[in-house]
């Protein structure tokens, strides 16, 4: 988006350490999440897991919306990594 608003999808391990994140600048949460799903399908989940920090094992996926002027940060959802895998395989 031209105004700098974006969605952040972050993947965390069991100790809530950040393993990886993606910033997506689409207008809706559903569109951004579907874009992320399609990206993982095309890139390959195993290839994507190789980029995880610390070589950790993913347990949680979080999606936040961040807007600027005025600054606002809002949690959209938190899913287990198993729920994300079910969405990926659907």
C-alpha cells in the first residue's frame, strides 16, 4: 500500500523466538494470508524452513496489521503451525 500499511506474518518457535517473517502490503488480511500460502506452495515448505533463524522448529504463526500516521499495531490472528499446515494442504 502506498501509505505504508502492511501485514506481518511471523513464525515463532516453542520459546516464542522469531524464526522468520514476511511483510505483505495487500489491502485485506485474507488476501495477504492467501498470498503467503501461495508463496509457500510455489517456493516449497522445506525450502522455506531452511531459512529459519536458529534452525528452530516452528510452533506458532502470527499475523499483525501495522499502520502508520497514526501508528497502530493490531494482532489479526495467532495459529498453531499445525493449523497453518492444514491451510497449506487445503
